[in-house]
C-alpha cells in the first residue's frame, strides 16, 4: 500500500496552536466567515475534525452524513481540551494510507478518499487563516497543506458553472504574484486584506 499523500499533522498542530491563543473575549468577535463569530468557527473546526477523522477511517454515519450548513456550530465548556485532541485524532487517521483510497463521505457528500484529504487540508488552512485574522495572531500554514488547499480551490473555481464562483463564495481577485496563501484565500471567497473591525 502506498504512503499517505501528505501528513495533515503539521497543519492540525498550527490550528491547535491558534486555538490555544483564543481568549474568552475573542469568542463573540467576528471572523472572515460571514455570520460566524469566533466561537462558531471553533465549533465548526471541532465538527469538521470529527467528521473527517471518521471519513478517513471509513466510519460512516451521523458524523459524516450531516451537512455543515444545517445548524450554526458552537463550542461547549470543554472545547479547549476537546479541539486539540480531535485534531490529533484527525491527523493520525489520515496517516493511514487506506484513508486516501476508495470512497468515503463527509458533510453528506460521497467522495474519493484522495479528494476528502484535499478538502480537509483546505478546511484547516482557510479556517486557520480565519481564526488567526479574527484573533490577531500570526499565521504560517504548513506548506504541503497550503499547496493541497490551493490546488483544490483552484480546481473548484475552474470547474464552477459560473465564472468567478468559488465553493465558499465569489472568488476575490488576487494578483498572480501574490503569496500562495493570499491566492488561496481569494479563491475561497475571502478578501486577504480582511481585518476585524476596530
């Protein structure tokens, strides 16, 4: 059996570090995700980490067949301990080469394992940027995860039925010479210059 395409562990660790930097006063603050405060973004990260962990294990059921837009996610009192643990579980699950093969499911969508791995890389990279921007933290994503996220977002935008459409909203034009992270953020439908309101 082949090796995993890349290790999600470094990017999961980046997100866990950002989560540790979240203070209580950050929780109600806005994020680049429309209609999601920091607490909702953390809840989304928690939910997607569980879903994609189970997708990697081909443990399909309630965690993998629920669409992410059915409810507004939130965090409970134990999120500071739970999120890093689930991120570790996610990374470990995707270290199994079998996670990248065959079919699986996440967010109620059936997809090949290799595509699911690219999707979760995109989720961790872009939402890591969201969290860093919303809480004023430095952000440097894992290069392999960033490359996978960019490739996924570029392909999604190229295949969109409407020119300039991305999977999260209209693509924000970013110069081709801009850093790869800025280009990925633009493809995700976010403005790389986004800052929290003063």
